[in-house]
């Protein structure tokens, strides 16, 4: 049976020592988030994840969700009780304004707890995760009536939320969507159509479900300019605001999937279901994008989360499994064989995974803090700068953390040999669950195109220029620090490669946009290397400083971080030049084939 | 529903034009294998794979194998009938000497058919695949009585074979195995013990099963020097040589696995089962290695086979799925959107996969032809040279084709977006099935160690030196050929990197073997790049020659190959320098951590 221990100590080190979150204490919520309170919240969240949610992960995968003949959906045994505990603890409202019954803490705290929950049980974590995304969209775009009606119950978790975008014939290209909204003259609409791949589309956890649905109002323009966003409750609300009669929303079927079996992925049928407009007519995509940015960061974290839990279990196995001898002579002479962790190739795998995980955790936290600043700051310049960074980094976090997170689960599974392929050991579930994160919330190829095609040129390249300036200034500041030699070498080289790749796009992609498309995935991963290398360097600086300051018993633990950072620079960073080489070849070869030649 | 079309035209081009198999017509079997006959055999094998075996792939995955309360095992519906067709067609005996009822064709032909079968249905292909491996071991090591008793029925396929190595506490480290063999004084032994992960361990396809079992004869030395190989039939043979009473062999359970559900992976219990020694006492590993080399090549091909079928289906989807528009303006203006194959990033994925597949196919065929030469040649020098190449390349083919083959199935699945994650589309099965090939027959980390620790230093480095000489001479021969510019550049650079890495090992791994272990996986993949680059250059030469000779209507098809080869050199080869950089960092960083620090 796999196990999981939430990395609270790592999180606190990153928050306090590496990212210095206390510098934001001028922002609402941050002042209240004292170090002691943050530590208490994280420890409680860790306990909930480890003790309540994680034990349901394997059985949830095996048993999955069931759609009954009457159209109702049952989640795996134990999910209902665990969700009830989640509601009772009030986790869902942690970062929601107090006005709606929340606790008004920084969003970053919820984001961190999402990591723990996803490591413990990704399928379970998706239920509150989607609710959080739906709340984010309503908070920004809905009118007060809708907010007052729906948010308080979503904050407690008594009601959950979903996102309804995809239809059978359109996913990425939402301009083609066909779901209709007919105005009823009383401000409401009747929504009709079919949506597919709706995560958490139905379940037996909550009293009501608040579906956010993209649809086209009768007579609206074709394409993406005629799409509106609606709130469509599963059950209509009665005069007291309680769930009453059904609203024409039904589950056509549950998909049989590769993984995340504990979450019901539904085909949803809307049959003249009453819905209410969120935001402006025909501006639904804009409203949905708020939700999608939150969601994309959250999905990136799912990749890291599976990588983390897979790592932890692989370490346990590598220490327990005795097989063969060290290449340099027996390390365990009194036993029949050495544990496989004596082998460099086993360590290579473990350190590849962990050196990624630690920097990836820093990266999503750093990005999320920028998200908090962009929402909360009163300083317009700071707000804009953080919003730029958040927009630029979102596709990188989503794409890189899920691609690499998946690769890492595969590597961790590999250390188990044949046992890795057997269900009872749990490693193959991590692989199957991690796989979805590369696909949903915009497949990673779409993330790469978003980065290269939208985020780079936006506002005359303001965001990428700010990024180069920030990392460049950081390098300049620390260049003389001898302790950082290997870090500086790796970070400088990768930054240089990223700048060269950006320049190459500027020179070539204007003439031929396919030249940007051809290099987009490599560019996203090259960007990821720079970002992760930047985080590692920040971690190293903090670790060195703490060691010098007297490490309070953390010295070995901090030195391990320095070793992991060195490993990352030596072993992972060399990929940078290969990305640049590929980007620089452009699109000519790949576009020269007729479609028929494939 | 996924589909499959066996690449017969590609195979014939590789056999005849690229690898010139007809030059071996002096060897037994090759003379009979005329081009017309080979073409007829491949077409018939393709038809069998496409029409009989492939349609059972998805249902086989879904239904899987069943162990009944009486211990018998049932394969998925249709497998029995398909296997019967296999037996009736005589496929199992294609490359077995006529003396045992076979057709005496080159082994390479069977190896090629194995690719088709695995693409069609890997779980099914494993049943005859394991029989082929068992026959190979018996042919080389068993005495005439055993050969005469078992081979003829295995050749027809009426009986099947298995390999029994792994025990719960030992897989890679067979020296620890505990299964006992008690001599009965009549030349037979009683075998007792438990084996796990036994593919095709039981089924309802064949009259009898010939288990090859590693066990320790009472009083034999500990460790690997006390292991012997036994033939243990599922049912004892009666006086007429027909299967009679049960032999104490039973299936304890069937493993629940990530994939290959159509193949029963069994826990096998041997309870005083009568067995017969194969080869010499205590030399069982040597005998088993024959089987394992065959099997490793076969498993490498499984990786390619899943990559091939995943590619074919991804191409179909990429042409069918309309979504969004080309970056350079609508290509399909009369429709609502363009097919996604207009996108460079989609083509990048498709060409990455296919440019691998075509070179990987050439590589396994080239290696297999060396296997044929090493078995059949009368010229001792030629025999040894081919044997060296076969030994050197076996871990490369196994490790690289399965690692990359798996990655490719994941990339192909990705092109389907959400549909890739849904079982009915079949793509996620390719991923789950491909995953096992990286693990069994020696996990890929073990292959890398075999390459670096055993194959490189063997006989004073004779094999690797011969390899460098061959590729070096090839480069010299073709260096002036302007048409090969991009190929020569890529191949030369990667060869240089491989030579530098080899030199680095020589200088460092003698002092510290961990320095070899730390770079072993990168070395294996670097070797793979050189080998695949070598194959692409051979393909390009053959394609250019055929185009000049008048291509018989194949001109476009051959030009596509040249484009794919160019893509491989531009986009895949740059990885070479990253491998070298990693190898050159050695083991210091990764060995500096205590096990407790992980």
C-alpha cells in the first residue's frame, strides 16, 4: 500500500526563507496569515490529506464511480464521509472573502493545500478543486445577486461547482460550440445542449451542483464572439434558496477512463435547464478564462503532486528492496544483497524526480504569490507586473509541471521493476492519474502555443521583457557569490538559450507563424528550465544563508537541498541547448510534407 | 476503434534495399528465402495480424484473463480461435530447423512477423513469443531426447512455452533464488517452489505448456553458480508422448496489472513437479541467457510495435479532427475548421514518432540479421563479429526501443486530447501495454548496466571497437556525398559524443565503477542515437539510389523518407550532447547523499 507524507517543512522553508511571503503583509489577508497560523493550517491540511483522503486513493481507483439506471451517480466508498469532513473543517472557504463566509486568507495557502490533497488522492481533490475554480469565476464576473445566491453554499462546500466547456465536436476550438441559451424575458435563459468530459459532473457528495456552462444565446454571432457563460444549478432553488426540483440537467453516461476513476467524468445533457448569465452577453470566454487560469495552475500542481507521492514511495522501495550488490563492493555484507538505493542509476532517477519537485513547488508558490499580488495590491504598477508574470508563467507551470510530473511517475514506477506494473503496489495508478493533467485544461501543446503565440507578443512583449530583466538582474546580483558557481553557470546558460530562442522567434515567426508553432513545445520546456533553475538558485541562497545563521538542526536537511540543486544544474540543465537547437531548425522540414504523406 | 496496417512495404524496402539481406544467400535458409517468397510470407503475416489478431486487442484488454476456482485459466473471447488459426498456418515453425518440423527460414523473418503481431495485439503475441524463446533455449542447450520430445509439438504450436525466473524476493538478482530441484536418481528431478510474474503461465490455448524453470539442485553452490535450468511440463507425458496427468504445476493467482490484460501473468506453484535438466548442472543461467537475448530483442520490438500502431491511429485522428485554424490562415476554408495536422506542433509529434519508428525497424532487422549470421555462418571470424554486434546491440535495442516506444505512445495519445484518455478510443491501451516492455526481460536500467558494465569491457572492448570502426568507415566512405550533408553532420557529432563518453568511462570508471553506473542510462540512449542515425543514413543512401534508378512509382514515398530522416537529424540528434554532458558529471553528486537523505 502506498503512503504519503505532506512536505510541510519544505513548504514552510519555501514560503518563509526562499520566497519571503511576509513581505506582502501589506496586502489584505497576508497580515492575518502569521507564520504560526500558516504553520498550523498547513499541518492540519497535511493531516487531513494523509489520514482521511489518502487511504481512499487506491480503493477509489479500483471501485470508481457508478452511474445508476435512474441517472444518479455514486462516488467510491468513503468519499462521501471524507467530503463531509472537508466541509466541516471549512477548507473550501480558506481563501474566500469573509463577506461570503470565507476566512479571507491568501489564495496561495489554498493552492498549497491543493498540492497535498492531490498527492493524497487526485480524483477526490478534483471535487473541491473544481468548486474553487467556479467560485473564482463567479467572484470576478457574476453580479451580486448570483454571488449572494450561490457563493455562500459553495464556500462551505455544501454545493459544488463544475466547468462545462467541451462538446463532442469541439474542445480547444470553443468557437464551434452549439449549446443554446434561449432568453426567457425574465432575465433567465433556457440552456439546451450536450457537454462532454465534465469532471465531477455529478456525485453524491453535495446537495446541489453549480454548473458553469458556456452556451450561445439565440441570435449571437458565430465563433468565439458569441459565447456567454451561465450558471445552471443541478436543482432549481426554491423560494428560500434551497435546492428543490430538478433543472433538466442529466448525466448521459460516465466515461471509462485510463485513470482518476474516483472522479465522475460525465456526459452532461442540458434540456431547457434554467440558467443565469454570468458577466456580459457574448463575453463568456473572458469570464471562463479567469476560471481557467486558476484551474491551469491547479492542474500544473496535480503533475507535481503525483510526482511527489510517486517519489516518496519509490524512496521507500529503493531502501527496502535488497537485490544485487553495489558496484563498489557490498554495502550490506551481513545480508544477502544490498538495497537498490546503492546504485547510482537508482539515485539518478530519485534525484531527477526530487530535484524537479522541490523547484517546481517553489515555482508554483512563487507564481501563486504573484497571483495574490495581482488581485490584492493597491499599487497599479505592482498589480500589472504581477498579472503579467502570472499570465506568462501559467502555461509554463501547467505544461512543464504536468509533462515532467508524468515522466517522473513513470520513472518512479520503473524502480519497482515488475511490482511497478501490478495494481496492488499503487505506482501504476500514479502514472494513470498523472496522465490526465497533460491533457485537460488545455492540452500541453495548446499551453505551448498560448505561451508563444499569445503571452510572448502581448503588450509588445512587456511580460517576457520583465522576466528577462528580473532574472538578468538576479544573476548580476549574485554572480560574484562563489558558493553559487554551478547554479550561476547553469542559470546563465539557460537564460542565454531562452533569450536566443525568443530572438529567433522575433526574427522568423513574424514572416512565418509556423516557425513559432514548430518550436513552441521546446520553448515552453526551455522556459521551464530557466524558471526551475531560477528557483533552485533562490533555494540555494536561502539554504546557504540559513546554514551560516546556524541552522537550528536543519543543517543536513539544508545541505541535501544544495546537493539536489547541484544535481539539477549538472544533470537537468544540459537539456537547454538541445531545446534551442531544435527551435532554431524552424518549421520548414515538418511543413514540407503533404498531409497524405503521413 | 483503433486500426492497424502492417508496414510490409517498409519492411521489404529495409530488407532488400537498405540492408541487402540477399548478400547472405550463402547461409542455410537464406537461399530459400527468395524475394518473392519473403514478400508472400510478410503479406500473409500482415493479413493474419490485421484481420485475425488486431480485432481482439481492445476486447482482450477489457475482458482480460480469468482464473477459475479450479485453478484453470481462460483467455479472452476469440483468443483460442485466433491461436488455432496461428497453429494451422504453421507460423510458429517458420524459422525452426526442418528436422523438428519447421520451415528453416531465417530467424529474422519470424522477428519481423513478431513486430506485426505485437502491433496488432501485444498480449496475444506474447503466447507464441514466449514459445519461440523457449524453443531457442532448448535448441541450443537441451539434449536430443528433450528436443525430440518437446520441440515438434512446440513448433506446431500445439504446446506452448514459458520462462520461469522471478521469485517474490528476487528478480534481477537471480543468485538469491530458492526454487529447489531434488534428483530422483532416474535422471529426473522434482521441482518445488514459487515463481511470480510468469507471462502466459497458463491459458486455454494449448494442449500442454512447457515451462522452463530455473531452480537450485539440492547441495548446489549458493549464488548464481548453483542455478540449473529445467523443462517442467504442465502435464506429464504418457508412454506415447501425449499430455497425461497433471504434474503438480498450479496457478496461485493472476496478477492485476496496468495492461497486457489479455495475457495471464501468473504466480506459479511447483509442488514436486517432475522436471528434466536442460544443459549442464549449475549452468542454468547460461542456458537461460540464450532465451533472454532472443526475448530482449523481441521485447525491444514490442516497444516499436506499440509506437507504430499508436502512430498510425494518431495520423488518422490528426487528419479527421477539425479544430481551430492553421497559424498561416485557413487551409480548409469551406469547413468550420482545419484538421489539426496543419499545426506544426502536431507534425512535430507525428514526425518524432515516425522518424524513430522507421530507423528502429531498420535497427532491429539489422541486429537480427547479425543474429542469423552468428548462428549460421561457417566463417568463424564473421560469426564472432556478428555475435559481438548482437551482444552489444541487444541492450540498446531493448532499452531504447522500449523507452522511446513508450514515450511515443504517450505523445500519440496526447494528440487525441481528452479522447486519448477514454478507453473506447484505444490510445490509452497502447500506453498501458507499452509500459511493461520497459520493465520485463531486465528493466531498462539493468540493460544500461549490462551495456556499460559487461558489453563494453568484454574481450578487451572488442565489440565496441568494431562498432566504432564500422560506423567510422561508413562515415569516411560517404563523407563526400553532398546529398547526405545533414545526415553526416548529425551522425559524426553523435559518434564523436559516444566516443568521448566511452573514453570518459575508460578514464574514470576503472577507479570508480559508480562513474559508469551514473552514466549508464544516458550512455545507452546516446548509443541508440548513433545507431538510429546510422540506420537513417543507410536509409537515405538507399532512397537516393532508388530515386536515381527510377523509383517505380515510389518516388514520393522515398522522398518522404528523406524528409523524415532530415527531421530526425535536426530534431532528435541534438539530444546527443546533453547525454554526454550528463555522463561527464560522473557519480560524485549523486553518491554524496546518505540513503537517509532521500
